[in-house]
C-alpha cells in the first residue's frame, strides 16, 4: 500500500486515477442493482399501476389498530399476599474497591410462599387441687373445654375438623389421612382412631342435618334423584333431595316410600324429577325432566338415522320445547293458558303415533301422553326449572366418592357417610369454606 505522506507527485496522481476507476465501477454496479430491484418489485406487484385488479397500492394503509384497551372491571394480575416474614438482601461492601456500604433503597422484591412443616402442638391441661384452710376441703377447678376439644377425647376441634374435611371434601382414604398427618405433623394416629373421629362428628352433626331436611321440606321447589350405593357388597340406592342451597342424602330401597320418608306430609311444593315411577304418587305439582326426555329422543334418532318420520317428529318436539323455554309473561293467568296450549300442541305432534305399532317413536309418545300435565309446569311457574340437572349435580360429589371407595361396609358407615355428605354438600352449595364451617360447628357451645 502506498504511503501518501512520503509519495511523490506522480505516485499520488496514479493513486487518484485508480480510485476514480474503482468509483466508476461501483456506480455501474449500483445502477445494475437498482434495475434488478425494480424488476423484482414488478414481479411482486409493487410496481404496477394503482388501478390494476389484484393489486393493493403500496401507499394504502390497512385499518389502524386500536391503541386503547377496553377498560376491565378489575385487574387480573397476581395479588401478592401479606408477608409474614421479611428477609433483606444487601451488599455489605463494594466488590471492586472494597468500600463499606450503608443505607440504600428497595430495588425490587420477590415473593416466596412456603408451607411450614412442624410437629403437632400438644397442650397439657393441668388441674391443680388446692386445700381450703377454713373448711378443709379439696378444691379442683371445673374448666369447660367444649370449644377446645370434642367430648372426652384428646384431639382438638381444629385437628378433628381437618380430618373430617380431608375425608369428606378431599375424599381421601383413611390410610392416606394417616400418612398425611404423620408426614407433615409427626402425628401418629391409628386407623381406628381416625374412623372414630368421623363417627363422632357425624353424631354431632345429626341435628344440623335434620335442620337441612326441614328447610328442604319448606322449600317451594325440590329436586329429587337416586343412584346406586353398595353397603357391604349389597346393592342399594342413595336418594338426594336438594334445593339451590340445601343437600340431603339418605340410603334405602328404590321405592316410593323413600319420597314420603324424606319429604313427609309437610312438603307441598313442586317436585322436580325424572320419569321414575316412585315419584308418581306425589299428589302435588310435579315437573318431569326434559333433559331425560330429549336425551331419549336423541338416542332414538341415532338408532333410526334413516327414518325421516323420526327425524321430523324429534325436530318438532325440540322446537316446541325451545319455544316453551323462551316464553315469559308477568301474568299468571296467561302463563297457565300458555301451559295448556303447549300441552295441546305437543299432543298434536304425538297423536299420529300413539296407536301406530310400527312407529319407532310410539313408546316415547305414550310416555309424553302419560306425563303431559307434568311437562310444562315450568311455563306456568317460572321459578321451576324444566330439567333435573340440579339433582344430578348434587350427586356428583357422592358418586365420585363411590367410585373411589366402592360404597360403605356397615350400617354405621353408611349413616355417617349420608350425614356428612348432607352437611358438607349444603356448605358447598352455599359457598362456605367447609373446614371453617366444620370448625365452627364443633366449637359451638351447644355441642
């Protein structure tokens, strides 16, 4: 490379000419590249006239994106908990020069949530006997521990509430509860002791469950359903009678006597149920479940997919039901008239198939004819639902427990399960913390 500081005049002139040649070569390359860019743009359609079809002008902008977000009713960021302990981290001295540091400010924080594992708390209540020097009699304090411990056992009400909640709300087996207490709290209880706790709480809860049953009897609308429940390998049935805020369960036979046993003579409201015959003898208003009926109609359509008559009949019934669901009127007289009108229209849809032995829909049409006065009660009384889904939802927790345990093994176990399911199911329906509710029940002075 030529040193321009010491080069001669001739050498500098030659260097300038060489650089001018390189500049001309670069300019020619730039022109070629510009032509190539225009060619490629033409292929992509960016260089065509604005009016040609299929082209979007390069200068036309798309719809502007909204810059403001719709305001939310509340924030959805993770809410930080109130710290129970604070650990401060600070640099004591400068890592480069070693100068000792002091003061400072909070740069950032980090939340760490941990569950403490600690041994169980054991409190020894000591009753001191003292001798009266005047009357020479021994005096021992009479201390009531009703809100601390249940009965004469040694387990406190908080521990008992935890055991029952793990069993009923968590659906944990007794052995798992035993492992849980031993692992986290170093508390070793026998399986028999844990079972005894469950039995004792069920006994204490009996009055509360009877109050639940009484409130159900006084309700204007009650949902009823039943499901299987084995006791010591013997088949049986669990019945549920529920409202929006109450749950009551009882095991027995699958007959009409169970309805009378639970509801009694005091109930005069609307009974919502499926089409099982055990509910037929109830003399007051009944609303039969449309979900069951429509489900059977759907199954019939799948059984006869090529039958146009079945398809048309099913569509007409479903359309009429949707019309009844959307009907509303503030006047009771008009709602009662609409109920009768829907019943007549439904019978007109089913009438051609009632005596047609070859019709696939004859069986369902006969069911509709038999239960016709009990299909549109929800039209006359808007507070009555048209289906019995609430009863099936109330049974869901108990059915899951049945799948885990396969039932119960004794009369006492069954009675305990029904009592606790009724109590915890009611708390759950009311949105109450079941552990705190159980703790309050056991701490109540009337127990």
